[in-house]
């Protein structure tokens, strides 16, 4: 009767479960793995004694025998069972991403981005993590934004012109300061010429000098 009893005790102490799960060995006080299918988040090459945790940049479904590289547009922390899609405001540029990268200023990154998208001309962005073109800031009145991916306006509107919201050049041909107004540098709209002054087309300031007006008009 002693032998079966001892065997039952040993079986209890070395309690084993199915499907390769970790169990506590009550004799050694260490976790051990039983034979069976490799757990999700682990991989088991041929001849494995224990499951190996999936390293970052890879994912391992249940029963994996090899590592699977995380695809671009996704990221895979250590122990991943499946790739995680790149979240909004981040980008995942290559295969094997361990974590997403914050979208830089001047760009926007929709969900699943593999590369940042520059804010278009006439706009800029001074924040990280933006996720849509609608989050790019329109260039303010009196300024212009010449290039894509800007982090601030390029500069002020030229004197003699005015720059509405979203301007892309400092001297827009369709917004030259009209006759009867004047436009100092950085104007967002023309200013009416005051009484007692002359203001020909494209003038940066009002003047009482008739000779100057005559020369500039012809």
C-alpha cells in the first residue's frame, strides 16, 4: 500500500496541467512547464525544454515554433501574441517595431501610419502626437507658410501686400494692397487711407506727398 501512496504524493507535489502551462513545483518552489502546445506569447523551437518568451519586435500565437516579425504599421512589445496596430498620433515605420514613435511637430499621423505626413503648405503644427490634417494650424492673417511640414509660419507678409489666413507666399499677386488703402509689413487685411492722405495701389503707408504719389502711380 505504501508504493501507490508515495506515487500519489509525488504526482500531487509535481502537479502538471495540459497545454504547456506553468505550474508550481511544491518540492523545489519553482515554476515548471508541462508538455503540450506552446503558450501564446511564447515560442518553442524543436527540442525545447521550456517555452521561450517572445522578444520585443515579434509576436507568437499559440503553438509558435518560430518568431514572427512584427509588420510595419504595428508594434509588438515583449510577449506579444499578435501585432498591435499603431495608434493615432504615432507612427510605426518598419518591421520589428517594439513600440510606436510619437508623431513629430509639423506632421500628422492617422492610425496605422508607417510614416508621418507633413502638414500642407499654408499650415503648420507646433505640437506632437497630432492625428489628422484638421489638426494642422492654418497660417494666421499677416503671415505665410511656404513649405510643407512647418513648425511655425515662415514669416510676415511683405509691405504693400496683405496675407489672409492660409497664405503661402509673402506677396500674393491677388492680394496686393488696393488703391485707397495701405498695407504695412505683416498686414492681414488692407487699412483704409485716412482723410488728408493719398494711398495708391500697393502702398505700405499713407502719404501726403503728392510728388511721391505721382511717381509711384506711373
